[in-house]
């Protein structure tokens, strides 16, 4: 694990966030500050095949989660951002099936799964909170399947950008002016598109006045039109 532990660090939690609620509940039950892990850009939090012992919430920064098929072909299956829960892929088998890599210098809160299970056994309310957090993770991942169904390339990119916008808004950042931490090639891997197709879709959106793009800096100029593009058949 390419990470460094921080203990006793301050952690601000959002009461509206299910994952933050778990952090607060676990911290209170253990009568201790949550443990944070710092992961440098391009460092790995866990690898496919590693033993599973905890799930994580993003305290700062962002991660890509990658799976590899039997032929050695990699695909990004998730981008995890501030406050989001990830690392649940190892719950069933006791081993991670994916690799999580930091897109920038990042920090995660460690939620030991054995402690979460013990907390859930002691409190029905906390059990529901844990199940709700895991359910939200499943729903978010299932959105990927819809995205790769019958959508055109432009609709996939529009949906991705609208989703990012909504997540930035929830984090308290501008929903229409942000920096992409992932490359276009990584976006393509996530959306099931090649790099050239992603670049052409960005160019079409710029030509139509929906976006202004300078490198990784994206400004959404026509949010409602972009959302309509994402919802189009």
C-alpha cells in the first residue's frame, strides 16, 4: 500500500452524508479520532488480490478504481471523490478485485470492516446506516451499466459531465467550473470509448457552445442543454 497513516487528524463531517455518519459513529464508538491514510498522486491504496480489511471514504483528493479482465485488459470502473465510499469490492470474498489509484495527492478515512460489523450488531440504527451506505454504492455503480448500454458517445460524455457537476455541487464547489483530475484517456476507459472519440465529443460540445475547455479546466456554459443531451434518446 503506497500510503502513510495519519492518526488524530481533524476531520470535518457532513451530517447529510451517509458515509460521514458512519465515520462519526465509528469514531464515537471507539472513543478515538478516525485514522486517515495519505496517498500520493499515482500511489495505490490497494491492489487487486490484496486482502480486504476496510472500506474507505475520500477525505481529500480523488481516486480511480481499475479492474483487469482475464486477458489483462484494464478498465476504470469508478472515480471516487470527496466524501464518497469505496473499496467495497472485497466484502464478499475477503480480497479486493480492483486496484485503487490516487489521481492527485489524496487522503482517505479508514473504516475497518470488522469494527463496522461490530457497530452494526450493537445498534439497529447503525446497521441500517451501514446497509444504506453499501446500497448507495451499489446504485452508483449500477449507473455505469446504464451508461455503457445503448448510449451514443456524446450522451455518455454529457452524462458523465452532468454527474460530475452534481457531485461537485454536493461537495460545495462550483458545479459549472471545475478541473478534471482524470485524463481524457481515463475518461474513455470509464465510458467505454477510445481517446479520439472522447476528444471529438468534447470538441462538438465546445462548437455548440455547451462547454469551454482549456486542458483539464472545464466550464459548463449551457448546463440545461448539457443535461438535455444526457437525457436524449
